[in-house]
């Protein structure tokens, strides 16, 4: 029952968070200051007629379905981004909870060792925060072809402090914190992780990933890669560490190639047309979390066979 409660809570929290992400990303205007606190504290209103919305008109998913995707006052169509982001964020939060609790050491310590409860919950909340930021960045990049520093830099600071805290936890006796930090890629990745503590791994991840994308940015003079992607890569390195970060980058390029080819074949876009890379980097992180261990096990099974 506790496990089911975690999943239900994650889904509801994801819906609420998705609603905030919609407010942030739909109100974001590239040419303005975009103070995040000001954007999120303004009253909810219709973007077409400006009418202030009442509480029962902003219930995640439900209000969109009841109103049939139209404003109750001006009857203009509402953006499909509302239900898509709310539903996606809810599914991601549920998936994160399931995936983190599925890690053997995590599930064992959470249920068997009361001393680990505080950091176990802290890790889940931290990844909820990471997910919300990444979805926001991907959405803004998709809409405006930019990745705002106002989201990236504060998250870098939080990730740095979190990694530092988790490192001290891992070196403190009787804390039951995993020595090598979270590893979404399975036991084989620990062959490399064993050489680095989580804090050093996160710093190396940030340096290696950002340096690689900066090289592409510099050589192409900003045509193949934006500088915002370089900064986002550094953030992903801090979040996932060296091994997980490199895997996320590989996934991002694979997804970018596949989806870009589909877009070219099904629309009038050409290969030379700009495509935001932020959503692919975010998809790379999701792939590491949910598919990384499966892909590595499949890859190694080919050689074993």
C-alpha cells in the first residue's frame, strides 16, 4: 500500500507541477525580463481574451476536458500544450518514483533502514525538481529556440550543493547512503563509477559534456549547436555524473537523428533547417533513467551470446 501511495501522490503532484510548467512556458516572452517569480505568481487568465480564470477552470487535465479545449468566455481554442504537459509531467513523476524505488539498494534501505528515509525522500524530491526544470527548458526551447539562463544556472547551483551533500552522506558512517550515488545504468556502470566519488563524477560529467558540445558549437560557429545547449549539457553532467551524462548525450544524438529524419520525410523542413536540441537532451536524460540499463544489458548480451 505504501508503494501504491507513493505512485498516486507522484501522479497528482506531477499534474500540479505540469500546470505550473504551462504557466511558465506559455507566458515566457524572449524579449522581456521574464522574472520567474513574477510569471508564476500572476493570476491565471485566458491568453486570448485576458479574462481571469476561476479555480474550477484551471484544474489540471479535467478543466480542459470539461471545457472541450475552449475558453469559457471567448470560446477560442486552448493550446493542446495544457493537457500534454500536465499529463506528461504526471507520467514522468510516476515513472521516476517507480524507477528510483526499483533500484535494489534504494528500495531495500527505504523499507528496512529508518535512517535512510530522510535522504531517500530527498532524492525523489530532487529528481522531481530536475524533471520539472528539464520539461520547462525543453518546452521553451521548442517554442522559442532558446534555453534561459534563469532556469539553468540556479538548477546548476542546486545540483552542485545536492551532489556535495550526498558525497558527505556517502562518506559518513551509519547513513546507509550508496557510496557511488544513484546509478540508472545498472551494475556494469559501477565498473567505472568505482573510480570516482559521486561529487567528482558530477563535476567531470559537467566538464566533459559541455566541452564536447562547445567544440561542436565553436567549429560550426553556432550553426550546429547553440550555446544554451552547452550550458544544458553541463547541467545534465551535474545531474547524472560522468557515465550517465555521456550515455544521455549518446541517446540525445540518436533521438535527434531519428526524429529529425522523420520530420524531414513527413514535412517541408530540410536538413539544414534549425531544430532545437534541448528537447533531445531532455529525452536523452529520460532514456538513461528508463532505458539505460535495458540497452546496456541487451548490448552486452550480444557479445555473451
